[in-house]
C-alpha cells in the first residue's frame, strides 16, 4: 500500500470482529474510534446456515446497513481489518486477504470457527466498497513456538499454536510502550481471559509457547474444558454414549463454566458470586486456580526472571476473579491488569502501523 499518497486524516479504517451471536465493528480515523457498534444476530436468523462461511453475505449486508445508517461514508473507508481466523500457521504480522486465504477460510481447512468470518467479511466488503483493501493481523494461528513447545508426549500428536495472538501481542506491546521499552526487549507472560483462556510466553518479541484454548489445553474457561484426564476422556469417547461431534462440543462450547453452572457468561457468573452464590464462587475460584497453574508453569520455562505478568480479556473486569488469581501468582513478580476486549483497537493499531510504514504486510502462501 502506497502510504505516501494517502492523507491519513481523510481515511477511515474499518475493523471487524465476528462472534457467535454478534459482529463487532468499529470505524477509526487516525487510530481513534469514530463509530462503534455491536450488531446482534438472533438465533433464528443464523439457523439456516450450516457453516460459518455461509454467513459472509448476511453479516456483510448488516455491516453496510449500519455504516450507512450512521453516515459513515463508504468512499472514506480505505482499509478493512478483519480478525484473523484458522488458516495454516503463520508468523506474526499483517496479511492481505488474497485468493489463497479466502479459499482456506471458506473450506475451513484448519478448523471450523466463527472467527474465520473476519477475513471473509473483510474481503467481501472490500469488493463492494469503491477503494478498500482487506487485511487480517496476528491471526489465532500465529506460530512462533520453540521446538520443545511442540512436543506433546507422543509422536502422533503435536502441540499446536492457537491462542489469542491479536490481543496478547497488542497488550504486550502496549505494556512495553508504557515503560518506554520495545516489545522485543521484554520477557512477559500474558493471560487472556475470554470465552476461552490462553496463556502465552512472550520472549523477546516471540510467543515461544502458549496454552491452546481452542479445543483442549490449559485452564478451563466459560466454554472450554481445557486439559482433561486423558484416560478418562478416551474411555468416555468409547463408552457408546456420545458421538464425535458431541464430544468435540463437550470440550469446546459446552465445557467449563457452561458445564458446571449452565452459563457461558463470565459476567453472569461474577454477578452470582457478588450475590452470594457459593457454587458460582467455588467454580470461578477453581478457574482462577487453574489459570494460576498455567501461568506458573509457563514462568518456569524462562531461563531468566519474568519481567511481568499481564492479565487481559473481558473477564479481567471481574474483581473477584482477578483478586483470586493475583493472590496466587503475586510471588512471581510484577502483575499488571489490562481489562477488556481490545480486539477492534488492536486491529486498528496494526492497520495504522501499516499505513504509516512501521509494519509491512506479508503475503499469505
């Protein structure tokens, strides 16, 4: 992209974060949000789609309608940043949504997930708008693992890098900037507390290990089981009581807090805790216990003392959960809390860095 010919003050960047029941969008000018909206999707509206990729046009139409209704001018949108999905493993960075990526996302070659819609919607909208291009930044499959991190315990199974790369790296860079340092100089542990929970080792600018929150690794979360007793899991698979599809849904979607408490909302569980619900308090505390174990084990892989542990994600807004977690990990060193879901802001930041020439887009092959 020729940044020299672009007047950034006249440019809008559109960021898109698709989730199961809604689509987050944000229009940014010079890195500042000028329009934010969460577009809700009713279950009955999604019921007719058998795969996430089939929702591309449906969600794209709603996004354009929302932009038009709020007087966001299409000809000012020059850059569309979609949250990256399950493509093949890549280095961290920014990638244009080319034909190869579009095909991989549509076919869900690396996994079926709503996040695949980020790149597909960005590409669809870029084709409809007069002068826009579509990119993703730091997709969930960013792979910078060390050789040791790939070892599972059996050669037929290999540990994969699937984690909250976009938000983890954004928060790590933001923390480094706050100290007047470079991300590449620091040794950090970042725990992202969302619907899934991932914990990553950021060692001199590379995430050399991370828990895989997608389908079974690390602590449990609102919707995932995390690591399970392997023998018991195998016996459950062969019990004849569950299909493969049901088992996979049990591990991701119907596991964690959803299985124990009947809700996938961390916010709701936090409210129950505040209202004196002892059962909710027990399982919320148990989740903090497991997250602390993951953070502690990651710290032990560092050859040096960790600079800081960063806690981020939507559930970092829960005082009970954060206090429970910090009480267990404070012995490690400095703890910093960055509550909230900053995916749109992270996408906008990456896009602006590219427009300024500070980050160069890479080609997806």
